[in-house]
């Protein structure tokens, strides 16, 4: 669900490929939203609630204008992804975002989340 007018078709394809890789590696569904998060976490949680398999889905929501990153996990995904891991992924993304590379940040964050979501 990369949804954004901020991404070019090529960037969107890159993010979609990163989502597919994260899903393949982890076995969990991933979704990405790039755009306004008017109410911050509340908006991200509403977006997550609209995901088809929300019990297992990991949503990465980014509002570049507000410089806001929200990671919402369903209860099943939360068993594998601690708040600490999600925080590390957000830091990795923020570092790339500050350097002006939104797509690289999303790819890095998705990769980190997927690697940590894998069953031991």
C-alpha cells in the first residue's frame, strides 16, 4: 500500500519491491503509507485497522512534512517485533530521510523489521 503523490513511479516500484522482500523474509504482511498523518499515531492506527490481515500486518507510516514515523504492528507481529526493534527501524529510516533519501530509508527500515520478525 505505498500511497503517495510524493513518490515517483520508479520510487513507488522500489518501495513495493522492498515490501515484497520484507514479506518473503518474515512471512508477515507489510504495508507502507507515505503522506499526511494528521493525528499522528491515531491516523496510523486507523490505516492499520484497514489492512486486510491486521492481526499480522506491520504498517510503516511516514509523514515527511511533519517528520513523523509511526510503526504499527498487529498483535501477532508484535510478538516478534518489540518496541525497541521498531524504534531502531525508525532511527534507521530517520537517518536516511535526513539525508534526503526517502526510498532508501523505507527500504532499510523494512529490511530491519523483516529480519527481526523472522522466527528463530
